[in-house]
């Protein structure tokens, strides 16, 4: 754990939180907050560990016990937890820090802005594939991070830590592109209990992936954010590039945790309804995940 550099608070103890903690903790003052006792203990000793690298011991504790100030507060909790941690993120950022959501889905930024104010909240999008192997142990796949251009200081720190990072003036196309990929892969791989790459093995699976991605792109276009390229091809490319990865929603199913379905396929279905864009595949996937969540644990 470094005594210099940026002061960075990470909210969450899952796969991405562990990854960013391990990378940033070598050069910056990183503290991680969460509610998973085994995860918090592992973060302190032996430390956040990326497969093939040495662990990085970090300061870690209950999320509501973290102390300000932080230059950047990286929000990496699941969507359903966002409203609860938003006031904590705002307190940690105080007056000069920035709350940065790196989460998946639609609507989460607004929850953070309600607590911290619009000017103190920023966002980033990543297509990094990270699988949780155990408490604060992860396997990482190639990917990159795109941040709002006003986060150039954070971007520089991330690049120096070996994370491919760029900035963009308009993040919305990146948000919707990532949403299209997540809507195409997460629910389907969770429902079928398969790795990302397995969607490529069967024509019916590929078709669902393609339709979910293209529906999302159509909603984005109707919302004034046309996406470059073919969203379906993007989703298939991510499936190939992260073939051995377990999607976050599949990991949620395995851990019997609340999913982000309402911020992913559910959000696309609602936006489609509002904008008059049909979203039958996203609606079906959202309903299937909701039904699975209602089933007894042994029947999932």
C-alpha cells in the first residue's frame, strides 16, 4: 500500500473493485469499503490479487466507516446498492473530490448526482473482463477504460498502472455501446450458466445475442445517441475476447445476489417503450431473470 500519490476510495469488494485496487494500490493511497467480511479481510492480508501477480495489501473496512477526503471515489457496487452508497460517496469526496461511477447500466449516475451534485459526479466505461476467483482474487482479461475528458488526472494514473485508458468528450456512445454488449451477454450467460464464449457455439444463442444488441442500439438511436458500427458484431467480438469469463450476472446468480437486470435489459425495455422502439428480446431476457430471482435457491 503506497503512502503517496492520489487518495482513492473504492466502494465495493467485487471483481472490478479488486482489480482496480490491485493496480492502483501500488502507487496510490487506496482504501476499499464494502460489506463482505471475507473480502475485506482478504484485501488487508494477503491483499488484492490479480492472477499471476503478487497481492497488494490495502486499507479496507466497512463502507460506512471510510473517512474523507478522497481525490476520487470509484463507485463499483452493484446497481441495486447505488442509492444506499450515494451519500457515503458524496461525503468521501467532500468539496473537491470527484465521484466516478464505473458501473454498468442506465440510471445510476442520477442516483449519485442526487447525493453529491451534478458537478461532482463523472463516469467511465470499461470492457475489461474480470472474474472473481475467491475473496479479492481475480482473473483479468484484456480490455480498456474510457473516462470523461475532465478526468485526465485519473486517466494518467490508470495508464501508469498498466490499464489501457483514454478520455472522451462525449461518453454517451461508449455508455450505450457497453450497455448493448451487457444486454446481449449478461442475462443470457447467467440463465444458461455458460461462459461468455459459449454463446458463439450455438446459432440460436448467437441470434439472441445479436437481437438484444441491435434492439439496444435502436433505442440508443431513438434517444439521440447513434452508435458507430454494428452493435451485434461488437457483442460477438467481446464474447470472443472474453471467452473464458463468467459474466457479472452469472456470478450474481452463483452467489444468490441481486442482479443488475433493471439497469440493463429492464432499462432498455422501459426506454424502448417510452420511445416507441420494440424490444422483445430484451423484455424476454429481463422477465426470465426476474422469474429466476423469484425461484427457490435450489431451483435456480
